[in-house]
C-alpha cells in the first residue's frame, strides 16, 4: 500500500493492525501524530477560517524541497480539517425559525419535548444543537408553552425575559403590548432589571409602556387555542389589531375612538359573527370593501 493510501485510510480511521504497523514506519508518522494531537484540543468557535485558508494556501504555494516532501499530505489533511470544521461551525450555530402568517396558527415540539402553540403572525427562533445546555428561544408575537421540567427555560423578547423551570404559560410581545400569563407552576418576568414572579392565574401586562393591574385569570389555557380571542377591559385598538391578524384584513378606524375599553370575544372562523361581536356592544357599524373593513360610530 502506498504512503498516500495509508494516510487516507488513517484519516478515515480504517487501518487494520498490520497497516497501522506500516503506517508507524512512515517518515511522516511523528509529524502526523503531532497534528492529530493538536487538533484534539481545538475548539470550533475560536476557529478563523480565513486565516487558516491563507496559511495553508501560502504554504502550499511555496516551492517544496525534497526533505520536506511530507508536508504535501499534511497540508492536504489541514485543508480537509479546515473544511470539516467550517461545516461543523456552520451547522452548530445555525438557528431554527418557526413562524406563522396572518390567519395561521401552528403547534410544534422543542428538542426537550416541551410543547409550543404559536399564534397567528408570530415567530420563534432557537438553536436545537445547543438546546440541551441552553433552553432559550426568542419570541416575536404570541405563544403558549408547556415546558418540560429541567434546567431553566428562557423566552427572550424585546420587552423582557420570561424564565421558568417547568410550567404552562403564555407570552405575547407585539407593538405596544407585552403580556405574560401563568397557568401552572411559576414564571419569572424580568423587565428593566425588575423581577416579577407569577403564580397560577397571575398576569403581567404592559400596554403602551404602562403597567396594568389585572384580575386573576380563571381560564386554564389561552382562548385562541380554541379559535377564539377573549378580552377584558382592553383598549379597542388591540381588539381590532387581533381581528386583522386572525382574518388577514385591514380595518379603517379613523371614524371611531380606538381607546374605548372593550370586554368580550370573537371567533376565528366566521368573520360576520366576529364583526358583530366586537361592534354591536360599542354601538359601532361597519361596511366591507374587499379586504378593508370601515368602522363608523352611530
């Protein structure tokens, strides 16, 4: 077997005992072992692909001398390792993103078997390769979580961080609204370096930058899991925004007062019924123009 063939089989960890003895007799054996030992302590995140490539290219471009012929296979090995490490680094830092469009919801399972229900027009991003050591995800929009017990589980939003061990809870983070509801266990909400611990039924709500005190939540899960949206003394503009997301339409509100508080609900599978549910209690009428709903006060 030629030298190159022995080296290739060594790289693939495919040498039999006799071939290994032949491999040990190569002039290049000690240099190859030093290279192998050095790579055992290599840490992928600190690898500089550009620098490695430039170094390898520079060495290969130099005119070899006879006593250094062993460098050729070594540099080929180094180039192969550089490529392998870059692939490893790319795959281990690549994030997984799950998102929904307007009028769409989805359910999925995280690597630890925690369950997530993602409401319409929402997005979650996490790294599944690092999940066992770092249960953290980023949320834009609204999601309901059933978290398996284990290490701390973090939901990161632009408005604050939600931390749990194993529990069921809701997080909503949209324009001018940040809401957390605990349904089981306990939840820690961190905003502006202030920690708030929620127990079952407790809510944390910030609207337009102001903290809002809320009554204890009696429901055991978010209403939208059953294709309904429920509201308690919510400014009307947030009700209308949710209707736009659930039905993929636009609402013209220039003729009404959107700061009026609304208590009630609407369904997600019948637009006419939904419109009546949110307009009749406030004495508001509506007209439809394709995907545009125009509201008017009576």
